[in-house]
């Protein structure tokens, strides 16, 4: 793997700042009330920087899904230690609650509603990890 250049590292840091500011502001202001200019102000970046990393405010929610998939792949998948099914499910939901606490209630409300088309895509890390490795 090639090491990140200073430019790529700076771009990744900017994207992370935007993401973290968005998550914080979703909780404070609510997703519907939040404007991209608010996110940019909180993150200390220009609106152009926002659009270099995200197409829209909804793209932040897609990033939440990607980060959740990564979390379950790296933090949860190999760390479930229970041996029976019920305890595995409980342990899984303990990890799941930690992640949900991090992203916050308003973000979760935006993620888990019938109009969120992202659930119909082929991303399935969370689902496949759960069913293949924990049952």
C-alpha cells in the first residue's frame, strides 16, 4: 500500500472534520434543520471543501453506513466471544448500542426510516456479518 501524500492526508483530515461536525450538529439542530453552511462553519471549512468530499447532506448518512460497516468488520466480527446463540446476539447488540450512541439519536432517525433507499443497496456488511458469524 502506498503511503498517503501530505495532500491526501490533508484531504482525509478535512473529510473527517466535516463528518464529525455533521454528526455533532445532527444531534444539536436535527437533520432537517441543519444546513450545509452550518456544517462548514462548525468544521472550519469552505462550502467548496464540503462538496469536494460529499455530494449532499444525505451523503453524510451514507458515510455513517460505511463507517458502521467498517466498525462491525473490524471491531465486532472477531470480538464476539460468547459460544451460544442468545449470548452472541446480546453481545452483538452491546456493540451495536455503542455505535448508535456515538452517532446519536437524530442521525439514527434519519437512517432508519422507510424513505432511506440506502437499505436497498448491496452494502450488506452489517447484515452478512451478523448472520454468518454470530448465529
